[in-house]
């Protein structure tokens, strides 16, 4: 079934190489999510929406 979450964290914290690789993997995951959300926002962007027009406010 695997290790409990606290055991996994202890293994990661005691191995600097693994800690660095997890940080890099997490950064890549967040960057990928941000990129996909930016593309999604570009796809659904509607310039005729009056809420986006600053003169309307």
C-alpha cells in the first residue's frame, strides 16, 4: 500500500538530491498548470465583453 505520508516526507527531507528533484518537479508542474490556464483564458477571451472594457466601468 505504500509508505504513510509522514514517512515519505522524512525520506525526502533526509536526501538533498531527492529534495531538489522534487522541487524542480513541482516547479515544472506549476509552470505547466499556469501555461495551460493561460492558453485556456486566451481561448475563451471575448473582447466584446463589456466587463473587460475599462471605459465601461
